[in-house]
């Protein structure tokens, strides 16, 4: 029995048999061709078949994942049908080469040319050319591409990487677990696994070679562990935990369709955090009351080029339509820090978290910001869209954003394009500067949303990624809790809603504090929505206040933690 | 043959998307359409060739058209490049 560790990407416990998905062999014996015109016809048919298949996949991916992912696949069709490229291949066939060899040589020639380019974007296209080559080779050789749409019951998929084209038709009934060698919490594989509610452990090194086809494994997507070859005891323990997990999940179903209220009947809002349209559907499936944080970075990270106004508009509009009139808080581009997008050409900085990022970048790059704000304004005609500005440090930034929005709304007015010119604009509170001036910001902001992850980092002056100092990173620190308390108080004094969209909003030990402070909106991952509603229902304001009083007297994070742990319901 | 010189202004240079827009728009013309930049000659009807050329924003390029509908092809190409190639 061996335990393989990875990233806990989608919660739950799956027990099943390993099915290893590897790329099929595309070896062939090069031949000399006599009948060049027949061979060229063979190549054309293979390209047509590949294009048809890719078009079908793109349609499925557009429906289930989003436009940006579908556009990548459609780009593949444009590339392989390039007349110049096809002519080059046909030239080689005329010279006596077989279609496979002609395809391979020309694709490799372009891939090598792309790789030699001096910009990242063109270099990344080399991988696309090689993907296309494999796809057309599959057609020429009659090899079926990996198909996971029909697998036996109780299958655990084990693969190097779960790519969108592979997951488009994933059999959600029979796949009980997913294990990959690459990817992380925010990868396509993770987003899909969570949306399909299939337990997944990602980034397990050597999973494909160390797991055995057909063997029984336990995929613990909550803890991020894969148990290979479990003994009888481990297996029965896993079954017990699986049943308990399912029972708890089932018990939460009684909160579906209910309002989110405290034990003494005080209602709050419970929203979901999303990073894709698939996530938005998961919010609806889990009975979320809106979207409290839409991270728009995925639109910018996937495509390899700046998404156009039209592409952004479609994504925001779809999110608004999926939420059917419920609030959708969309955060403007939050890049920089640890999130780099090669084509934006951000320079390496000494202190990226204190540097040119988020709203600072957007205000300096009006061309980029204009595209996004115009897309957001257009989408505001299709639902309750609200705009949230990240990394604000002062009221001037908010004023600048408002001035831009006003200008673009006037442009639309002249052009006769529908938009909500009074679209609410809120501030994400994540810097100590914003927290300490929350009363000033509250005079001009339409809402606050506390980003506890960055607020903790900046308040504690700690880089979470640095092993030497990570121990200092704690939302339980009195400094962070006092900061949050005063932000909420400032917002409530000014009569604006105050939400929270960091991980702390779903922490059952912290929820009584938020109730006591008067938080009006909780935004959590879609999978945590019902559990958060259940926790909120257990606390009355009086009980929460009593606990908060002792907790706020505590001197250290560990004292706070101990008191809150003792209070968990 | 007709030709015109123009500076490329769209943000990210001639990458996949703008290259695709240009190649698709040039395909219906009978004329040969060539982009000359940094001494390289690139077939403007080929997405792959345009991408491989790695022409960047701010580069001065010459568009050459030769054939029966050369003036129409040139006007179409210049119009598209001026409008930012769909970006």
C-alpha cells in the first residue's frame, strides 16, 4: 500500500479501478508513394476529418467550458487548413513522400520556426502545431483519439494531463475519480472536476507509471491523497469515510432553496466565487444567491492574446444570464504579483506584490482597461452586474474608475448601445491603506468586499509562498480581525453592503465572528455554499457576540484559534 | 504590381488572431499578396507564414499585390490593418 500525495483539487472520496490514459502510438513506416494524387487525396480527407472532429469538440467545449477554450480549438482548424501549409505538404508528396511523412516534416518545420521566435506568444504556438500534427496523424493511421465518453462503471482516470478536448465528453456517471500528473487548483482539470463533482487529486508526480491499470485505488480529493493498492482495512475505512462524506453532503440538501439566515432570523447574502462559466453553473447548482467574485483573469490567461471587447462581453453576459438577474460582482483585471500574462509584457520586479499590478496596471494601460470596462458596461444590460476594483489604496483610484465608466457609458449612449450607466462600483478591501480609510472609501463606494487572503498577507507583511515566514500568515491574528471588524463597521455606518470573498468567509470557526461584526454578504467556493448556509443557521447574534467578545480580547493567533475551534458548531 | 507602406499598430503584433483575420480576408483575391518586413517576404494568405514571421507592433511593413484584382486586394489589406485587424 502506498500513498501518493498531490493537490486536493475536487473534494470527495472515490474508490475504483485505474484506467490509464496515454497518448496512442503514432509510429509509422515511411513509404515511397507512386500515385501522388491519391496520396494527396488521402491527406485532404484526413485534414477534413480532423477539422470536423475539432469543430464538434469546439462546440461542446463552448457549451461546457467557455468561448476562450473553444477558440483555441477553432484556431487549430485555421492552422491546418492554411493553403500555403497544405501546398508545402503536397509538394513533398509529389516528390514521392507519404502523407504521414509530409505532414510531420511540414508541421515540425513550422513548430521549429515558432520556437525560434523571440516572443513567448509565438513560441507557445509550437505546441499547437504539434497537437494538430498528432490529431491528423491519428486520422491518417486510423488510430482513435483518447475517448473518455464511455468507460466502465467505477473508473478512476489516471492521465498526465486532462485537456479540455479530452474532458468535453467525460462520462460523469462512471468516472469516480481523477488523478493527473500536472495541473493545480485553478487548472482546467480542477475546474472541470469540481463542476462535475468528481473527486480529483492533481499534480501527483509519476502517477501514470506508478499506478497499475485495473488496480483498485482510493482517490481522496478532500485531502489530496491517492492510496494505491489499499489493504482490506484501509479500503473499509475509505468506504466508511465515503459514506460519511455522502451523508453529510446529503444532509446539506435540506438547505437547498432556503434563505441564508442566522439562528435568530437575521438574513444575509450567500454568493459564490467563480473563475469560469462552468463555475457559474456550479453556483446555481449549489443554490448560491449570486456571484460575489468573478475572477476575470482566465479570459486573459487562456487565449495567448488579449481578449477582444466582444469576447469579454460574451463571457460577462453569459455569467449574467446564467445567474438570471441575481447579483454578479465582476472584479476587474487583477494581474501582477504572482499572476503573470506573458503577452502583457510586465517587467520582472523586485517586489511584485508591492508593485505594478491590478488597478495600478489598469489605470496606466487605459487601452486594456477600456476594453474590459466597455465589455462590462455592455453586459450590465443583461442582469445585475456590479464592478469591483481590486487593490485599491485610496479614493482617487475609485474616482478615476468612475470617471472612465462615465465616459464609456456616454459613448454607448451616443452609439445607442444598451448599458446600465449606474452600474454599482465597489472596492475590494485588501490593503491596510483601504482598511484604515474604509470610512472615507465608504462615502463613494457602492459596496465593499473584503479579500481576506491578500488583506492577511499585506497586514502581516508576509509572503505566503515563503516557507521561512509562512507561519506568520494567519487570518486569526488580532491585527487582521480588528481590521476586518472596523471595515465592516465603516461600511455599515455608511449604509453600504459589506461582503467577504476570501477563504475565511467559508471557515466554520470564523463565521460566528463575521456574524457578530455584521457582515452582510459571504462569497465562497461553489462547493462550500450549502455548508456555509448550514453553519450560519447554527448561530444567533447573541451567541456570536458572546464568543466574539472573548476572542477579540485574545492576544495571539493561537489563542484566537483555540477559542474559535472550541466554539465550532 | 501595386504596393503601400503602413505601420502595424495593433497591440500584440501579428499573432494568431490578427494573422487569421488577414489571411482569411486575402484568400478570395486572385492576386498574390505579400508582406515585406525586416527584409523578409511573407505570403499574406498564409496564417502560418504570417505567425512564423513574428512581425511586431510598430514595425513598418510593405504590402505588395500582384494580379488581376491587385488594387482591390491592396485596399482591403490596408483597410484591415488600419482598423487593427479585428482587435
